[in-house]
C-alpha cells in the first residue's frame, strides 16, 4: 500500500483519528490527534509510504455511533495484519454486542481456548482499528477496565454509553 488517507474528527471523547488504505478500509482508528500515535499502531512493514489528509467513509459511522446508532460501526471495512489466531480474535471482537462486555476469560473461551487469557489480552492490545473492532468491550475478570491503548477513561465512557443505550 502506498497512500493512506488520514482524517481527524471531534467526538465527545476527544479527537478521533481514522487512517484508511487506498480502498478506504480502516487500518487504524483511535482517540488522538497525533499522526505519530496513529502510525505507531502499525508495524513498520505495514505503514503507508504516504499519508494524505482527507475524508473516509468510516467517519460517517463514527458520527452515527456518537449520535446513538451503536450498530453504525459494525459494517465498516477494516484491514488488520496478524496471525490466524489474531484474525479470529479480531473477528470475534466484532461479534460482542454493545452493553454486553466479556471478560478476558470469556473472550478466550469464545475463541475456543479458555486457558489462553494472555493471548486474548494480546489480541485486544494489538487491535489497531479501535471502535470498529470493539476491543473496549473486553474487561478484566473482576470486571475492572484493564488497559486500553487510547486510555481507560475513553474505554469507561464508551462502555457507559453502550450500557445506557
């Protein structure tokens, strides 16, 4: 991939970045206005040669999500680079319903490996198109937030928004 489009949006949770490939599929998404932070979510081999500012189709889904249509993010096309287990995990994250978060143990069980809690947590940690692949819907076993690349406060607000809907 040679050129990617980078768009920044204002959201109630702060600035939101979308980096999309030349087919307008989301590579990275997250709550930042820092281009370097966006690129850091991709391994160097998967970073675009050129980034241009512009508009992405995914932006409409972000606006709709924050407007109360939580399902708007479900059909946004994403591209992720990883192992077969990571690919299965990222697909499984997209099936977690808003307002019904799983624990890392529950997520590992959904992947068919109940003992693979660390692997489940790693899948979440390596998820680049946050929001569209909702890793924020996975919690620690005791129900606490755990980590989130874009900050625990953002994760908490997302979960509160989804629980209230």
